[in-house]
């Protein structure tokens, strides 16, 4: 008898994602300066391509601790509005707290599943998502919700990872952990960091969701830290998905896996510190008028 192929459980994945970000919220916020140094230039390019300006109404989907939310708020000014949404209430608390500290009254936060954006039609000029869309099980549904929320002529712009081979700071640890945990390749339909790494994948998805004038741009974003050990700490503390992948191993197995990751990361260390290869991609779509 033929054995049934394992299938991807989207609901279980979403529950796990929620738990991961609830657990990793404090660490992601604490590593905020590192994340800003790493993704700051790519984020600014994302905002440029989205043409975010004074008075705009912007929806930030999967906003996390809100680093990019604050950058958006500075661009739209007091006359604009920014709604930061995320599945995790814990991580959104940090976004809300930072906005209050900086006196950015134009920022609001709301716990919302990015696949179910029931926020009303034609409410936003721009929808942005930084390293969020790639992790949605139903990316087309998420984009259709963004499309509905946009005014005619509005733009959606997502910052995602480029190809795995150009993101060794992350793809190498993933491959080591996947092998150590005997996870096998991702299941059909399973989202992940490199699920929108090509122009072809982006165009296909965005057009299926109703967007026109679909664009795709690559941006170098090397991860620079004092040492490989610092990068290891960053990934161990902030990247909750890696812990989930290791959950089937005992403590000794987990320790051995992290030791191998540490050894692999050291090859990106030089006299000026650690520089991990990273390439981001910016995906752009327009809602036709």
C-alpha cells in the first residue's frame, strides 16, 4: 500500500508562529539596533519605492516590534496615519511603547492576522510588510486583503529575502538545523524565508492577487557584527523558527547543532569583524485605478 505523503498543516503552523513571536518578542526588541543597522537601508529603499510621504495613510502588516513602523511614521508626519498590525500582542506592545516614547501620535497598533485583514475597503494609500509576507501560509489571500484595503492607485510593497545562496548568514544555519533535526525539505505549500526570492514567484503571486505594474528589486544587506559569536547570539535569541525546528532534538542534540552553526558562521569573520552575506528583495504592486 502506498504511504500517504505528509501534508502541510497551515493552522498548526500559524499557532506555532504565534507562540514563537510571543516568546521572541523581548529579544527582537532588544536586538532592535542590530536589526536597524542590518535592514535600515533596505527599509528606506522600500519606503522610497512605496512613495510614502506626508499625510499618507499606511498599513504595516506583520509589523513586529515596529522599527519600520517608526520610520514610516516619520515620513507621513503628524498629518498621516500608520496602523501597525501583527499576530502577536506581545511584540506589538513594543511597537506601541516606542511610538509613545517618541511622541508619534500618528501610530496605532492592532492585533490582526495578516491573512485576515478585515479593516474595511479603500482605507490606505500604502500597505507595507517587512519580512512578514513570506511567512504567511496563504500569501495570495493575504495580498488580496491588502489589495482590498488600498485606495485605487495605492501600492503594496514587501521586503523579503532574496535567494538562499545569497543569504548564507541565515540559510547556512537553516540547512544545518534541518539536517540535524532530520526535517527533510519543506512540504508543498509551506511558507518560508525564501518563498518569494525570485522575480517570477513575485510576479505570479502579485498578479494572482489582482495587482498590476509588479516590480522586483534586489538590495544588498550584509549583516555586520563584531564577531560570529555575536551573530550566533542574535539568531539564537531572536529567530524563534530555528528553535521550533530543533524542538524534536534532546538537549545534547540541540547543543551539537548550535555548535555546528557557530563553526559555520565563523567563516564570515575577518579582521574587521563578522559580515554575513544577505540580499533582500523588494516586491511592489499597484492597485489599478
